[in-house]
């Protein structure tokens, strides 16, 4: 089964923000979209993010995104997965993200993880890395080229 980019985003979001109640969280998704909006391809403006979101929220989100390899280095900059996430979020409104997530959440589709993939034709395939562009640099580069 091939997933859509929206389904890949739902998988990624559910892993990075597991206690955000899917995409129904009224705070995390808008904060993520706002935070990524302050990220230029080569740099992350942490002071602008802190001004927009508040220091506690910006630092918590920044650390979660660093753990998900969206941010790399010091000072932080967007990784290939971060650039793919930025491209994806720039093309979607909060409302369209919530609408796109509903079938994924209602059908209880099996979530993929970076090293456990359920996208194969017959579902789980041992040893297969998920093609989600928010998980792996090569997939992110492909999405950025052809997305």
C-alpha cells in the first residue's frame, strides 16, 4: 500500500508529538506550522520563534524537532527532512491538514516509523525502511525534487 504525503505527515506527526491526540490538538499543529514558517532553508531564527510562540513553547518544539532530525547542528538549521517538512507545511492550511488526517485517523491505518514500515504492498515487510520523506534524508531529497 502506498501512502499519500498527507498520510506520511500523519505518521511523522504522531511519532514526534505522540501526546497531541492525533492531529486534533488545537495547539501543537498551529505552533508547528508557525515555527517552521520562521525557518529559512539555511538557518533557524530561534529568537523570532521565541517571540512568536513564547520561550517555553519554542524551546519544547525545537527540542522535539531536533530529536526528529528536522533540525541539525549548532546553530540549528533545517535538515533535508526539515526542508521537506517546511515545503509540505507551506502548501497546507491548518484546516486542510485536519481534513486530510481524518480518514487516516478514522480507519486506524497502521502507522509507519522510521525503521518499521507498513507501506509495502502486503503491509509490513521486515527490514524495509519507510519511504516517508520526513524520516530519511534520501526520501526528503526526492520529495524536494519531485514532491
